[in-house]
């Protein structure tokens, strides 16, 4: 099963008590280290996720459902980080290029050269700018979308769901909009 990397933005900055609930929840999603979080600082907390699931949408939904079990928290937005490994870049390309193809381009073994240099290296893992890779591949003629459709869809769903709850839109209107079963 593929592993999907993404970030979820929470509705608020977590408290220490909420972080303790995440760390001790009976949910393998958190116990296996696939989700880490920010605590403190300005703005809302974020969850950095590396989750196994059949699809990106299912991975986002799995974390969103799990985080709602912590009172007062919910995911309100989904996004991709700019820094990626070549494997993560290949995953975002959804079959346009394989990891091996990107490795060969990065080493100058294929293509015209000029592949973007790594942005950083952590314990032997090279991280690249996704935006620079996407621009480079578009320059080669690859049809790389500006935004990943699934992360954009997950983001819209989370934002809409949160706004509906904040506005206390009744279930009957949500059904009328086709947002839940009749």
C-alpha cells in the first residue's frame, strides 16, 4: 500500500493536554509515528503525515477522522510541503515519471541536464523543491498540473466542512446541497 505525505492544518494551536491525547490515543495512526505535530508558536498547529492508504484522499480522511476524537480539534485544511524526496515527487506525478526516472534526471544520466539541485540533505536523504521539479518537468514537455487534484479536493472538503459546522448549517440544508446522504 502506498504511503502518502501531506500536512493538515488544525483549527487551533493544540494545548499540551490535546497533544497528550494524540500521543496516547489507541489509534495506530499516531502510535506508529506516521503523524507528527507542531505545538506552540503562532497560528494553528499542523500535522505532518506519512500515512499508508490506497489513495491520498483516504489517507487525509483517516487522519481527519482520528483527530476529531481529540475534543476541540479538527483538520481544517490540507496541503503539500514544497520539500520532497524524489520518491515523493514521483508519487505526486502519478505515473508521469517514476522515481528511477527522476533519479536519472537528477544525476544527469538522462535529459538535457539542469535538474534542480537538492535544497537540503538530512541523514543522507536529499530534499528537492517540488515547485522547481514541476517547472523543470514542464520545460521538458511533461504535463504536470499546477496543483495536485486530490490534495486540492481534500483541502476544499475540510475547509467547507469546517465552515458549515462553524455556521451551524442544519443537516437538512447539507442534504439539499448533496453533502450528505438523504
